[in-house]
C-alpha cells in the first residue's frame, strides 16, 4: 500500500533547531546558508529534497532537515519568512 503523505519523512521530533534568515534562507549550525540537495539511492527519502551543511563532508556540522518540513513550517507561520 502506498501513501502520498510526506509525514513519514518529516523529522518533527528529531529537529533540534532551525534558523531561517530574513533573507528566506535556511542556515546550518555554522550559521552558513544551507545547501539544498536531493536524497540518493541509499536514503529512505530517495528523491526528496533536503537542506544540509554546505561544508559536508569536510567539516560537517550534522545539520539536516527535509525541505518538506521547512515548507510546512512556512505555511503554518508565514511570518517566519519575513
């Protein structure tokens, strides 16, 4: 049985912090603009977009958040993007 819901890939309980700038960008734990990437074949979220640290893999701060989660947050509270 397949589902079109994205809830299964949203890390609501795992998220420790999220920094959205007034410029609309997502920032990693290094306070750098996070990079938008696409999950590959070794991921449960194959094909889904996520934000990650721009320094990965050399100096990764372990920042990770699915793009769908950020989108949901911005729909629920549009003031976060102002």
